[in-house]
């Protein structure tokens, strides 16, 4: 059996902390205090090193990068200023011309333009950090087109439809604009919008009376406003767009100022006012320049057009998640203030009334009556609440770091090594301080 030259008890007994044996350590009472502090420090550092070293960071794909990380064991022991203040992830880049849908959206959006935040120069792409569209986007303008076409059969059946499109502006993370589009109501793909198309039916009887013959498209573009101005300068339009988001405008029915109007007539010979389409449009043009829809009587088309603008505007806002006090789908009172009643002539109602077939009672009137139905309004309220509590963001994949526990053996080793290194540093500091005090005491004693 091998023998060590020095027994372990003797080694411990004769161990000295590198100072002269004739100079005993002057503060014996500090030894248990120092050992207790060292023990508590070891326990604390072990706990701190569990979240710091027992986990490894891996990259993970996710559709929800802004969700909070799962808390790590003993993470609260780490000072707040040493923790990451925000969730870190790699942004997506949105490109001009790119189309996408928001989470749970009925509409598809296409980016039409983007501008650099600093230079205001056009850019082709920009980083996007999953920012909710509801906090920085709103409707810029809406175009509604009413169309009638003739069939190819010997009996020229007339087909009616309406469509809408428009632009949305966003101010964050940079200024960019998007377009959206609802196809004509005759399209088989528009089941999601069938309630909206009921309001388009209110134009049917008006078109029959005002334009009895030929194919025609009437399109009007308008912008939302509160204190509507006839001034169509960019500065005035920007002021109007900001006003609709602020109090008191955000709690009042929105109005619409017309930007332009257009009539396309492909069968002018059947048109009662001849081939010069401006004859029909000239009666509307002065009011278009003044820019008021819903506050002045432009024509027989005014009231149903006003209702369509209201319905489409609030539908698009709801899809974006921009839900303010004047959202008509969440308030029967606001719906009744915003939607105008429509009187359809009795002689036009019924299967034999027009070449269109059945023209029923006004959809606006039916909807106004439905606001007293508790079940209907509760369903609308639930829809608004659902949209309000859903992140209105594009469905995109993001790469973000996430902490995963290492294999158990590796985790224990990592915690031990890190703790040992820290405790060794603490002991070294204690040793240096002790030496300094002993040296100071020795010098003082020698001078006496």
C-alpha cells in the first residue's frame, strides 16, 4: 500500500495562509463570518447559474414572435437590468407588390408603396416586426363602382353588381400604403361579403329609374372625414385622416368627401342622354368638387352610395382591427345614426317589376329594423370583440431565440463549473483583502 510523505491531518494542521507564523491572524472572530458568507454566496451563485448556464439558446420558427418567453427556473434572482427588456427575433421584410392576409382576415392586402422614415424616399422593402396593423393603419379612401351589363341572349337580360376597392395607409414601422379589393357581387368567391352586398341591392331600383337602358358603370371615390373640407390638397386630406382617429370625431358618425367620379357607358346609343356621358355627370360635378356625400343631396344615388361607403368603411376597419367608439357593427345607436333609410318605389318591387327580377324592400331598412333584435346585435358584438382581441398581423414565419434545457449531465456540469469559477474568484478577493489587512497590522505593530 503506498504511503504519502505527509499525512492529511498533519497537512491541515500545519497549513498557513502565506504569512509569517510569528504573526498570528489578528481577527479570529471573522473566520466563521467569512465562511458563512462564502457558503451563502456559493448557494446563491449556484441558483443564479441555473438559468444562466443550464439552458442553451436555439433558434425556433414561430408565427407569434411577440409572445412572452416561458420563465426559466430561478430567473427572478437575476437583476432586472441584466435581463432582455424585449423579445428578440429576426424581422420579416415586406416588399412593394407583396400580397397577404391578416390573421383571420376576410380581405387580401397588397403593398403599393413604401417610404424611408428618414429621407422620405420610396423604398422597395422594409423590415417588419410583427406590429399590429390596428395600432398604426387606417382607411385612406374607398372606391365604389356600380355596374350593369347585358347578356348575349336574344332577350338581353341585365346583370347588376357592385364592387369596392381602396387604399390603406400605415405609419409604422415606416410609412407605407396598401390596396384592398372586393370583387363584384356576382362573383362566386364573395360569400364572405354577402351581407355587404345586400346594401348594394339598394342601388338596383335607383339605377333602373335613372338609367333604364344600356351597359354602364358608375364609380365614386371618397375619403373619410369628420370636419369635411372642400380643399383637396394633400395637407388638408392628411388633417382629415388624423381627425377621424381623434376625439370627438372618433365617437361621431363618419362622413365622406368625394375625390372623383366616373361614368363608363359602352352602349351610348341606348343612353337617353346620348353619347356625351358628361351630360349625366355634369349634374354631379359641382357637388363632387365641394366634396360632400351624406350632407348634401347629390342625386338619387346619394343615399345608397352613402350607406355603401359606411358599410364598407367600417367593415375594412373591423378587418384591420381599428375599432373605435363609432364602429357601427358594435353599436345599434351608431348604426342607426350612420345608415340612411332607403325608400324603394313600390311599383319596382316584385318579380315582374324590372328586367333585374325581384327587387325587395331596402336592405338598409331591414338592417335598421334588425338593430332591435337582441340575438343579431349580440352576434355582431361578439364578432367585434373577437376582432378586437385577435392580433391583426400578417401570417408570417419568424425566427427567434428560445431557451431549452441542456441534457441533464451537461446542465449539472455547466452549473458546477460556472459556480466554481465564481466562488474561486470570491475566495481570491477575500484572500487578497485578508493579506492587505494582515500586512497593515504587521506594519503598525512594527512601528510601536
